[in-house]
C-alpha cells in the first residue's frame, strides 16, 4: 500500500491475455475501468499481447506449453496418475511461483486479479502456484471465475481430484470470489461453501463507439461480399457448443442468395473437426459460408502486440445486418452484449444462463429453444426487411443493457471489493 494513496498497483494473472477470447476481453474491460479510477494495471501470463513495460511473460504459464500439455494428457481422461506426473506438476508450479513473486516485487503489486486461472484446470501448476503464493503472502486477490471444471464434461474423468479441491478454486480468506452468473454462484456455494459476488460481463454502454465507414467497406470486400449482400454474422469462435449449424440452417431457410453467413473467429481451441464439418454442412445446404481467417485484435487493449492484426471485432459488427448466437451453453454470452452494443438485431438460443439471468431483463430478441421454428425464420426475415422493426428492437435493447450491463455497474462492484480489502475506494 502506498501510504494514504488510494490508487493501487493491480496485477492481472492468467494463462493467456491475447486475442479475443472472453477471459481476455473481460480482463481488458476491468483494466479500463480500474485505470479510469486511477489504479495501475500490470499483466502476467504465458501468452501476452500487452505493453512489455507493464507486463511479465512467463512461457511456462501458457496452457499450451509442452510441459503443461504433457501433464494434461496424463491426468484428464484417466483415473490414476503416476508419481512422475505429480513431480512434474510440482516442478512447474515452483518455477511459476518464483515468477509470480518476482512480478509482485517488480511492480509493487498491492492486489491480484486472477482471471479464470483458479477456475478451469487447464493449467494445474499455475493454479497451485497461485494458491500457495496467495496463502503465504495473504495478498488481497479477486478470483474472477468464468467457467468451472464441473461445467465441462472433458474434466469429469480426471486423476487430479486433490489438486482440483485445493486450487480450483481455493478457499482462502484473502480471496474475494467473483462469478459471471447466478447458477455459478449457487453451484460454487453448494460444492465448496465459498460465497461469491455475481458481476456479469459488461460493455461501455455510456459511450457508443465511433464507426469507421471506410474500414467497414474494406472489411466487407475482404470477405468477398458485394454492397448488395446481407451479412449474417456468427461472432464466436468455432467450437461445438456455439451451435453454429443452427446459423447455417437459418440462412438456408431464409432462401435468399444475398444472405451470406460470416464467422468472425478462428477455430483451433478445441480442434478443427467441427470447422471442417460445418464447411461440408454449409456446402450440402447451399449456404455461402465465409470464415474470417485473420487473427482478431482485442478492441479494449489499445497497445496490443497484435496491433498488426488488420481487424478487431469492432470492425466487423458495424457491417453485420443480423447476428446469430445459437449457443447451446455459455457462461454469460459476450457476443449477446456486443450485438446489442452495435445495435444489431439477433437470434439467440435460450441457453440456461440466458434464461435465468438475462431474459428476465426484458430484451427484444428472436429466441429459439433448441431448434429453429418456421416462426423464428419468419421473424428473422421480417426483421431483415423492415427498418422500422429493426430500429425499435435495437434501441430498446440498448437502453436495457445500459441499465444492467454497463461500465457504471462494474465500477460500483469493483469499488466495493477494493473497499472490502483496503477500506478505501478508488474512485
């Protein structure tokens, strides 16, 4: 602590802060809000596109690092582990723990914000290193949980139950736990007795973003669309739980060659088979599917090393005529908020968290319930063809989101948590 100084040095820690996955985006938004309040933010991860002046790259902390992949291959999908696996977990943990200590010293960190690294056990040594360090130093920590291991079938058979109970997440008195939806809050309490605060994902609804029309036109051209074409955007990574086949089905049933389906993120986090299957599925159904094969910039991180990436999501949304978001499962649903922020109409599948936390807010969206009905298709067509209907829909949604999912709310929640640790607010 800096005497009577209210501002804090805050260290963000995760396995990766790069690109446009939900964890990276949310961390960037938190940092924006904290920096506006006068705090200073620093970064540690295994893959980073942050300013090197304020960050520390620890390659071993990356979930795709060869040592970590070697561990994961031996502990997930297996019921027992050999002692050399345990030894490797501890060896990598020790290395990362030393780096964490150096990070705290180098930047005089007052408080940590751990982004999902004490939540999903993709990197067990990183989680254990954090747990031990937080327990020993009693450093104030916000553990920001995006998805727990019990929400994912691929972790259900494992040989690391002892580590999962210890660190995913740990129950320590210097950690304040934050979850992104009320189901996670309930499940966390039931399984571990840990209480948590729900902070939903947010966007800066107080300030709409300027749109560059030239950039927009260039983007449309780069994916081979003509000015007459209507772009239906699926703004997600290509992973199976995003239900992208429903978007293909929608475009097929709209039955108009001007409607083109564009997917904005690359495949790869969970393999390429699904992407290949989607291409075949689209071809068989006569749907023009375009994959944006460039890497995306994080629009909230101005000085990213991926500054050479030609587009950010913010260059794509403005030119979409309609957004599809037929996910089967989401922890929250960033793409939902983004579509509303850019005042785009959308089709959404009623995934559980949407039904429980978001739908009661009263948004005006086209909802499907696991399958696409004739009525859904008719509503989408009407929305695409009627400017009046579209305008009424998107303006209403923007107002609702501004009330419940704005930076203003996030500022309030973060101030409360910081006050809980230090007894002073930062803004």
